[in-house]
């Protein structure tokens, strides 16, 4: 079993720029799905006892695009923490369950010596990565509306969205 390395940069960024301009959210999402062809699109997902509606999956994927967080385990932990504090507090109750529940599940697996995917992440790292995301989410200048209709933002440039919400650096706010 491989061990998760802190040398890995959990905020490795996808390329959402081309030589002449910043991409729109729609274009960034298309690149995200092209880089992750196995990801579920256009349908709900069941994760253990949790039913996750497609619109919530889409919002999660859009946050990967806007923040630049990769999909490796460390970045997913950070994104979970980020979403806990960067989203408006008025949100579906299960957003809290998903954030805490997934964090606690990953922490439990780590405490019992099980790999998280193909890598083992020690419990301290699990907590540090989640907390780093929480801190980063606290630094946004405008809370993200948890109920926002993604379609209204799709043709907005990523630079505009990052500026509006105070996400200065795609991939994290460190």
C-alpha cells in the first residue's frame, strides 16, 4: 500500500487558461470532465447510505473548476473543508452531513490503517488537509450561494468568478 506523500501538492491545478484568454466556467467544466472521463454526469449518485442529487454533484464539480483543486485525495479533503466554510450557511442539511460524514469516514479508515483509495493517509494528514480547506473557505470575501443555479454562471469567465468571491489563486488561498 502506498503512503500519501506531503510532497504531493493537493492543489495541483488544472489548466483553465489558454494563450489568449481565461476560460468560461462552461469551458473549464468541459476540460474537467475531459480530464476525468469516469466521473458521473447528468445523474444522481449513491454513496453508501447517501443519495446525492445530480445538481449537487454538478455544484461540487464546478467548485473544483473555480478553485482549481485537483481530484486527488488531499485536494478532495481540502475541498470538503473549503465548502463547509465558503458556502452560505443556508443550505440543504445533508451538505453538512456530507462534509462531516465523509471527513469522519476517511479519518476512521485512516485510524484503522486502511488505505483511502490506493494510498494510506495518516490521521494527522487527514485532519490537516480538511482544516486547511476550512481555513481557506473562511477567507473568501463573498459566500457561495449553496442554492445557486449553475446555468446562470456557465458563461462567466473563471477570472470574474474568482475575483467576485475572493478566490485569488486557483487551487487554494494559501
